[in-house]
C-alpha cells in the first residue's frame, strides 16, 4: 500500500501516541504503545511497525517529547561548567536575591545546576552598547579548556555580559571549544536569547546546556532509525511555544522544546476553540502520569517569556501550562494516619496499573475506573489489551478497602474523588485564582484519561460545556502532526523613537529576515514559503516594560506606518493598562519577526449531518457504571466512537469508547457529535 | 448569633478574586512605572481594603508595608470623613507620623463605590525617587528634622470626583527632582487603583454585596482563628531579647532595640519597652511602620503561607513607649526608618528562639545596605539617581546552612537590578558581583554569605549616600553558632585612598573611585566543630570558606592548594576545643 501520510508522535510518561494522517483524505488512524523509558525508540518502533503505513511514504514526521523536561526535573543532565565574564561567576548563584515566599524564614532560592568550582571566569568585557572594552583573553580560555577535560565536563554554558548586543566573544569561545574539545557540548547565551538580564539569560543557557547531551543522543538515535526505515524528509519537534522546529535546531536549542508535549495539546485545544467559535477554553490533558491544564482566554493562549521551571527562569517563549502529577497511572496509597492519597507517584507504563497484569501491585486511578464500570475489560485499546478485573478487585480490597473499612466500590469511588479534587485545584489555579469563573469556559478534555473524568470535573467546576475532540486519546500527537513551522526572532534596537532612522529599521528587519531565511532553508523551506509578521517593542522613555505593537503594512510603506507607530503604541498601552501618556517621548527597544511556514498538507473537514440516531453498529451494549452524583450503579449504553456520525445525539448515562480513550457521560448530561466529529457534552435541559 | 454559612466554593472564589485583583494591580503598576525601584526592585505594595480600612487582600512586594497601608487609609478617612468621599476621588499621603513610612513612600488611595455606596478602598504605595529632600533621593543619615527630608502630604486630594487637581500636580512637579519619573509613577499608581476598583466592583456585581460582605467577615474570622491556633501551639511564658544599632548617624551611639514577648494561650503581647528613645538622626519610625514590622515577624512565625488579611493580626497586642525611636513624633527625621525595623524583626525571632527552637534561624544581615549614587550623566547631561538595595547572608537554620545573598526580612519579593540594566541606564560599570568568602557565621550549619558589589563611576564625579548598619552588633549565631561578618562599604579598597564607610550623606566622590559594597553574612547554628569535615572541605573547594577559616573556625586542617585534609591535625584542633 502506498499512500502519502503525515505522522504525529507524542511521547508521554506512560504511552507513546501516534496519529497517522492520510494526506489525500485527511482521515486519521490512531495508535498507542507503552512508552519504553529505558530506550524510547522501542516504543516508537512498535507503533510504526504495527501500522499499515510505510515510512518511505511519510511526507511529514513531527513529535513532542518530555525527554528534556524529565532530564531537568530528575536532574539527569550532563556534568556541567559555566564560562562567564570575570567578576561575575556568582550571578548564577545569587539570582535576583528575592524571596518569593516573603514571610517564610526558611525560603530557599533555586539551586544552580552548576556548582561554584565549575563556574569559570575569563577576562573579557563589553559595555552597554556592545562595544569591546576588554578583548577576550584566549589564553585563559585554553587554560579553562584544560580544566574542563580534567574534570570530565560534558556540557558547557557560556554567558557573557551584554552578549545580547554583541555575540562575538561568546562565538569565539564556542569556536575554541569546538576546536579543542569537540566532545564537549557547548551552548552560548546569544544563540538562545537576545535580551538583557544576565541572571535569567545564564539560567536559560545553563538549562539548555544541561539537557543537551540527553536530548541530542535521543534525537540522533531516532532520526537515524527513521532514516533506516525509509523516511526521507526533515523530522520536526514541537516547541514549548507551539509550532515546530527541525530536529537539527532542537538538538542545538533543546530548551525551546522543554514543554513540547503540553504545548502541543494547548495549541490543538485553541484550534478546536477556533473551529467551534469558542474564545474561552480550558485545555485539560490527563494522561498516564500527569495532568496538564492551560488556558485560552478571549482567543489568546497565554505564552510567556518569563516562565520558571521549579523557580529556574527560562527566558524563551512558552505556553503557560499548569502541570500536576495526576494521571491514570497515579497510585492510591494510605498515609500514616490512614488517609487515602492518590499520586503524585505513577505506576508508569511498566509495570502499569494492577489490571494491566504486568506485575503491578499498586492500585491506580485506572484500576478504580475499571472497578466502577467505566472501562470495559475486554475492549481496552480497541480490544488489543484485556484488563484483569479480578486481580484489581483482590488488591484494592487487601490494600485499601479492608484497612479503611470501606466497600470495594467506596474505595474505588474515593480514589476518583481524590484525584478529581486535585485536578480541580489545577484548573482553579488558572481560572478562579485569576478572578475568572470556570463557567465562562469550555473544557476541552483529552489524553488517555481526560475524557473519563471530564464530565465530573465540569460538574464540580460548573463548566457548562465539554468537548471531547477527535482523536482525544492522541490529541497532542494530532495537534503536533498538523502544526506549522515557527521561529521567533528579535534584535535589540534601543533608542528614542524620534531618533530612529527608517533606513536603520529596514536594515535590522532585513537582517532578521535573512536570519529567518537561513534557519528555514536549513529546514528545507524556501523564502517564498515563509509567512512573516513584524512587530516593535516600545515603551515610554523611563519605563522598563515594553508593549509589543504589530507592524502590519507593506515593507515598502514602512515609512508611513512608522510615523503612526507612536500613537498606535499609546492605544495599545491604554488598552492593556488603562492609561497612556500621548505627549511623552517614546523609546524603541526591540524589533521582532515571527516566521511561520505551513508544512502540513491536511485540513480538518466538516462532514454532513446524518441525523440524531446513532447507527446500530456503533452500539456496543451496556455496562453497569457507578456515578458518584447518584451514589449507585446505573446501566449505561456503550458506543464505539469511530462509528458515530455527525449529528448523532446520545443521552447520559453513556460510555463512549474509542481507541486510546474512553469518555463517560454522566446521567444529567447529553452529547452531540459535531460536523468535525468532536463530541460536545452539555447539561440536559 | 448564628450566621448563615457560605458554601466553601463561593467563599474560595471570592477570596481568590480579591487576591487576583491585588495581583493585577501589582502587575499593572510594575509594568507601567518609570523607576527601577518599582519595576525591578518591586519596592511597592498594593491592596484592597474594606470601608474601615481593614486589609482584604494585599499583593506581595514589600512585606514591611503590611500594616501601615491600612493606617494610611484610616488617616484619610479620619481627615476627610467617611461621608465626604465621592466616586472618582483620589488622595495621596506620605505622612510619617500617621502612615509610618519615610516621605519617599507615597500612598495613593481611592474609594470604591458600588451602586452609590462606599464599599472599600484601593491603595498603592510606591517608593518615589525623590520628594524634594536636601539631598537627592532622601535617606540622608545626617538629617535632624523631617523638613530636610522632603515634602510631606497628608490626605491631599489629587482628583475630585474624576477631576484632576492641577494645583497639587504643579506643586509636586515643581518641587521634586526627576519629576518626569515621579509623575510617571504617580500615573501608574492611579491606573493601578482604577484596575483594583474595577475588579472590586466586578466581584460585587457577580456575587452581590451581601454575599461579598459575608465572605469578607468569614475570611477575617478564618485568618484570626488560624493565627490563634498558631500562637496556642507555642509554650506560654515571657521571652525577651535585645540587640543594638551602631548609631543614629548624628548624635547617639549604641541604640538598644529591646523586645519582651508574652505568650498566654492564644494571645501574644509584644512590648518594646527599653528600646532607644527618639533619636536626633533619621532612624526613627512612625508607629504604623513599627506595627507593620512586628506583623511581618509575627506572620513569619505563625502563618507564613496563608494569604494576608486583617484577621491574622487580631491576636497580637503591641506596646510601644511614647518616647521611642519606634514611635516617631513630629518633627523627628525618619529617612532611614527601614533600618531599625529589620533589626527589630530579628530581635523578635531571637526572643522566640528558646520557645520555638525548630522555627527560628540565626540572625541575618538585617539591612538593605542601600546605596544612592547621583550626579550628572555625562552621556546626556541630565541628572540621574541610582538607588539600590543590596542582598546579604541569611542565618543558618536548625537543619541546614543559611542562604547566600537574599534580600532582608522587611523586603520580600524585592529583586536586585541586573548589571546589564544598570550599565544601560546609569554612567557606571559594575566591576564585580560575587559571594564574599568567609562572611557567613561558622556553625554546625554555616550562615549564608554576603556579597561584593563594586561600582565604578564613568566619566563624571558622583555623590554617594549610604547606610551600612550593625557593624558593632553583627548578625548573631544560635545554639553555639558564631556571628557573621558585618555590612560595610569601602571606597578604593586596597589602595592608599582606601576608606571604610558605614554611613554618609551626599559624599562627593571622583571619577574612577571604586565603590565596593560588602554585605554581611548570616549567623551560624550549632558548634562549628560539629560540622562534618567533608562539608567543611566542600565549602573550601567551592570557596565559601577559606582554608584559614576552616582551620580557625571549624578546626579542620586543609591544604589550600590540594584541598587535602590533614586528619591528625584536624583531630588535634577539634580535641582542643
């Protein structure tokens, strides 16, 4: 069989998800294999092998991964050193000297990834214009290189003061390192961030250096394997800000992909919002290990360059994701006071929940769902896996129900209640704690376990509408497989707006365009395929924070538009902060260029309404399902999602099974299949 | 009286709604201000208050503003009369003797109305660069009267029902230095107030005023209960401690800071009897600021993580003598009022060290070691003023070393100014920003280190105002831990012109004079000879502790070159003790 297809892969903590998208028809085929943490490729290979697609027909392969994030969180990165400007090796340890928990006498700052004895200083200095005051002393660099080798350093971060204006010294150090110790990984700050604030830049550079060996080894391995299996094109990785970059770039700048997987889901949810004309979306992704929540409010998915991961600043753009350790694999346990706790530890893919029958001895959320009749033991993963209900029942009795003096049902229902409360807190953190009521939002629920819990979450949070999107079990992978390439470029141009010569602006923009062209051509994209958007960061003279003002017109007419820029900035400032200062002098800080390129050939299509009644072949029978709101088991109709048609309506209680996930429709709810195949849940009238 | 209990979800949403409103005010102010003391250092505070001036919610920033923001509102209410506010009014106040702070901390207050009823207030306080003091920026350690420290406003109307009061604006503009920055910050504060007002009204319209008021009562009651429970856990008794400040900058030395604490059931009394009388120099604090500092210390040992509201402070009683540096009376100067407050907090902790030993660390550097550098920027010909708080070492804890270089207790989420930002904005090069070896107090757990921060003026002759306190009573250790190195500033270290400075006002310096700020460390915890040799060795390898100090203080003989331990010598050194 030879049909062109695109492939999205999302490697999660428990499962690796696959979405094969037929380029001609837009039809999707889904798959899921257990993630193999020891060697991630095995899980990927299993998924590709079991499909009827041939990688030589693949026109686009993109993936999201948590490998970099996990390396950071588990502190499994390389042995590191820092090279910095003389007098400043402690900037990374001192940080901003603030105490986030300001009444806590025992507050601890984030611990630097690089110990003080491996933070080296060299003589070199730029001034605040980027001009060289003291030239780089190369002999000192050579001396440091000796010590790097003696100490078996794997990865080096280089960050000099004011390098955001002039990267020359950093680049020379990189060349020396590449020449004298090519085996050591190098990251220089100016390739990641071109903005001031030395601590934040150092931290970003250090994280990149830290995860680089792990990420590079992984990407090298899988791209080789893809090639061996006939894949002929560039291979892409999803960035933390949404949008793809080539694996080559991801090897150099893995910090840009640190929130790769969660960003894929957030961006895909926002796209669903667009399809449905919904401006306010809560993206709820519950997999095997974690639950990631993000927000699109008034059509805008929050992206920030001021992210922190465990209080470590990361100065690259990222979708704001609130992540907690709550998934299908989360383990239920009793603490010393015999209180029922769930997570954050997960049974992961191996051994997995008790019911997987792979030797797991810890009851998980999935076991509880099975025991409450929300999962059919014989139809899990499209019947590819059968679940051992007896074993789960025996162990929950022994470990939880008996010690707590509860019935089996009460214990299982308790597990679901505890995990739901935790996830509700995560949603609250993004809505209620910002003064937004969840009832203004639509919940887009996906991931292997998201649809199982969505209806109850919506009930608890008073969310009126739930969407279970197409390919909900592999939704991040789908989002990634349909993404565009994206890169953001910026250059500092710090001067009074009035003093800016239009020729200089053009020169900087040309430079950014050239940079975009170069980077995209390295990814196999010609300049004619690029879409670019320009913007300028402005502020009132004396302010620090800037407002980004888009430059929308034609480059030929830049001069005319430029004259309007100041008043446009006044408008934006007023809109955001509620005041402006029209007459005051303004300052230009950065010019920005965002470049995107479509790589996906596929568009999701609308299908015709086929009536309210689901086709007979979609009906699978009944399950006795426990509902907490009723505190009893009710007979629920089960349907095969893949066979439901647009326009079909189902009244709760019901169970909708699809490959890779199962949705529970509570008794007070109903659903309709929309023209794209999404399930729309709403309360019964 | 039985009360209808609000459902917990509504209560939570309302509470978070107010916290979010304060946070939004904070972001708005920070992002639109003109002054690094606000946008980088975050020397400000914002909050929402009920119609009596009680805190509903306050955004993090400067903890030392934790009590006196409400005092400022209460003063305005007293001066104007609750019935005389109109929608769109805005008032300002920086009066030391009622709102507690020095004159540079300007509070902007607006009433909030809902359906024609006054329901509460928004307030923001921010450190303005200049108030027209004798030296740029204020903070002059040689001031003897408040009149040298700038303009003082009490309950002055900036907006009358939405109409700007041009006269006041002109007075301001014509009497402060760097007026563009000051006026820009005022604009940012006004806008932050509007944001708070809108959010406040939004919450009221969503839940109805009755529900909101009920929720507020319940929030306060809950805060009170939590604080009472925390006090009840502490053993009853009388506890006291004392420390002293170097001097008042003018006439008085060795100023005692004395605290007596009585814990009885779920009540705590804090009495400052025995502390220094009012001083000639500017280290006096208004009573409201003193109360604020005590609240910070109290919160730190009781409910450090709960969102702040007035209820948390109901169970404490505070007694301050009439003639006291902590109860400033007109016309006492108070430009450097923050200094004694940090020591006051540490003395409160010291007093409680035996009552709740597992919750009290050793003393920290207890100053912000502020520097004020000013002059004419040779690049533009305009006057500039660079103000910066400096971090220092924190005390060692019962189970670990103290943190290196963090900001003092009175300042919370307050940040340093990045070197790259300073060099862009001001005519300086920073030559070094580094940890200060051996500055932490030795102990089983070592105190955190202070820093070196070296400023080199470029192409001009600047002036310097600074205060570096506690050189005579350095940060103390606990339970056998030793004291740390103290805060100081040295001009031209290691040269013939070397000069050590603890306090100075508008001191003229020359181009090329290196100004080296050296902040103190934190005290140690437990006997330093009990520190495992391996940990001392690691400290020497990292350069936190020198080989000499390892030997002198820790009884560990270590080769400075190879970092090899001399086991016999070490055993001998440790035996001797």
